[in-house]
C-alpha cells in the first residue's frame, strides 16, 4: 500500500502518460489503422498525381451546407484531396472526424468523379467498443451512395449491434462529405 500521497499522484500521472488513462468507459482504446499516406493510397491506389486544396466555405455556402445537413459545421475549412491517373480525374477524398460515443472516429471518404462514394476507411478508432465498424463488409455499404441517399441507420445502412453510435457517426460523416462536395463542386459546375 502506498502511504505517501505524493508518490501515489506521481504514479497515477506516469500511468496516464503511458496510455493507461481511464476514460468514461474504462481504459482508453486508441487504435491507428491507417496513416494519412496509407489512407490516400487506399483511396487512390493507381494515381500518378495527388494534390490537396483547403476550402473555406463562404457564409452563404456554410448556411446552405448546414441547412441541408440539419446541424452546424464546427470546422472553419476543409482539406480536399484529389488525384489523377494519366490526366484522368480519379475523384475526391476528405479525412474527417465524427464523435462516436465519447471520442472522435477519424476516417477517410473517397468520392468518385460522378459524386458517388467510392470507399470509406477507418483511420483511427478511439472508443473501447464499436470497433466493428472498421470491417470492410460493413463499410462497403457506403459504396455508390450519393447526395440523394439519406444514409440512415437500418434503412440505407444496416447497423451493428453494440456499435450504434459509431455507425451513426460514420453515417453523419459520409453525408457531410457528400454535402460539402456537392456544394463546392456540383453547384459550381451547374452555374
């Protein structure tokens, strides 16, 4: 038994620094599945040119996006990756974060040139439960969804027992990416 409260405090701080911190659901679980470079390679496996641009929506664009989504955007700007292969556009990708139960889930959403989802990959998962959303058999449900799909749990996307909040977070993130790209590119292309 530790009799000195200062030694006890130091031990607690050291354990927290080593990754043994307690979260609301017990020990925090942080799993990195893909780095940014690896995620972009999955999104654009055949690309010979890759670039990114930072887009800051105007106040009017921001209001339009928020109205369509039904919630406020937290980020002031968005990094949009694009790729080409032999001068042929391969689509867009956005790395995004959505809160699961307590912590953000980091994932990348690739959108094809026809504005349909080309793929979704989990990059970092920080919750102690619900990590089944990283499985490709679940993530393939998002393929070919576009802005016209509602992307709702148990309607468009079959949920996972015990991972409901993680599934909802991914649904919201995919819908947000599709809406951002629709406002940024589709609406400008139609003008």
